[in-house]
C-alpha cells in the first residue's frame, strides 16, 4: 500500500496546531504529514500564499525524495489557497501530482461573511459580535488582503472560477450545519449562518457552520457530505460542528481518515 503524504493547510487567522487531533491518527498509520504553516506570512493575498505552498511542497518532496501523488486536507480558506495552486498556478503544467483535495468548509465561491464585513449597515455590528471568537480585536477588513480577496467579485475568486477544477483530482467537501436550530451551535449568530441570496439580499440560515454557508462551499463536480450525519450527535456538543472547531471534530476527522485510507469509496 502506497502511503501518500498528507498536506495540511490551515485557514485564516489560524495556525498548524489546529490539526493536533488529526496528526496523531495519521502518524499511527505511518502516513507522512506535511503541515504547511502560513500564520506568520504577513499580510499577503491568497495567490502569494499559494506560491509559498508550492515552494513548501518542493522542499518537502526533495527532502523525502518523493515525487508521487499527495493528498491535500484543508480548512476554510486554506482549501482555496490549495485550489489556487493546483488550478491557477499549476492548472496547465500539472506538475503538482495530487490525488484528492479534502476541504473542510472552504468558501469556494467567495465568502458571504467577508462581503458582510464591508456592508455599511451590517458590517460594524457583525465584526463586534465576532471579535474574540473569529476576528482579532481591532480588526479592519479593508486592511486585510485575504479578507478582501475572498469577497465575491475579487480577483482571487474570479481566477478560481476561470480556471475551474481539475479532472485528474478528486474533490471532496466536508460541510456542517445546525439541523436542530440550536443557538449554542454558534452563539455569536444564535446558531445561524449569514448567506447572500442573489436578487434577495442577506439571509440567516441553519444550512451552514456559523461562518460559511453551504452555498459558498458548493463546488461543481465535487463530492459533498454534510455533518452531523444524525441530527442529535451522540457525543459532540453542538458547537463542535461550527466552523472554528471542524478540524478537531471527531466525526469530521473520521470522515477525513476514511477518504485518505479508502479513497475509492466516495460518499
């Protein structure tokens, strides 16, 4: 059995330690773990971070003397950084050999929340409610290049749409929702997720993880699974399924391990 390296890419305002429950499981199986860090890359846009990811992969491949396929496991906008590398930067050459990209709630179509931050009526209140739980104190969206590049009409999102997905890679999206409408699922928004409906405007839905609604993640040609599999999970409290906790969620991790060890099963 070929043990392909698993490349982990964390999300915005996060760090590599978010994978601390997944990494031991991978190591127990003898699966090489390449944990990419971009938390200290400064105020760069997603495209620039994608080039850093490319350099990182080259260094790890050279060090391991491995040029075969890899698996990408990414949280939130980390999934779009990985997509930018394999679709925009490497879309024609296809020198990056990737078996599958597993995304935990990536904003593939742009982020409604990033757009909401700039809304003159809603933005200030939204930022205030998220300060300390999702955005840092003193957060100014106009000064954050990543946030700007995840707006619906940004250059980054436009390039991803123009490039499209690769048919030689399996795309698998793991999303979550609040099926029982519990406020404690994501307290800042009373269990709901903001989404933007074209022609209708802003809406709050339970079909999302508090930060990313399903419509932002949906990707044509990808497999999608929505968790929890049962409305009332046996172990995890509701907030374990919100966006922030997905990389450490036991059911999410089990699904990731299933994809990595039996990739042909699908969902």
